[in-house]
């Protein structure tokens, strides 16, 4: 795959503490770090991904605080295909 053919993903800069950007980079994606106001990953002008981790408790805390509902609502407002990625530990 040439550099011109690589897919580009905008990644919220706060996501670089988790393993998902590493996996994406290893698969050949170009990652553009930005501070995103909606979602954690923007795949295209239609697709946005919000990542939640079970291991760190982020998923459960987001449920409890109501933050997840707000995040999902915002993704639905701005993207045709919002995605919720639930990340478990590798085992």
C-alpha cells in the first residue's frame, strides 16, 4: 500500500493513552490527532466512533453520569452512522 492509498482517521488526541490507535496504525491507517468535540474517531464525513472501555470503567461511569446518552445524541446529530465501540481487555 502506497502512502497515497492509506486511509486517514481523525483521532481525539486524548485517545493515544489506549491501545486502539496503536492497532489502527499497525493496520496501515494514517492517524491525525485532533481535539474532537464529538466522538473519539472520525472515519469519514458520515462515520464517527465513540470508544468506551470496560476495563477502565469508562463505560459504566458514562452510563451512571448520563454522559454516554449525551455523547450518543451528539454523534447522531452530526453523523449518519454513529458507532459505539465497547472495548474489553485482550483476554
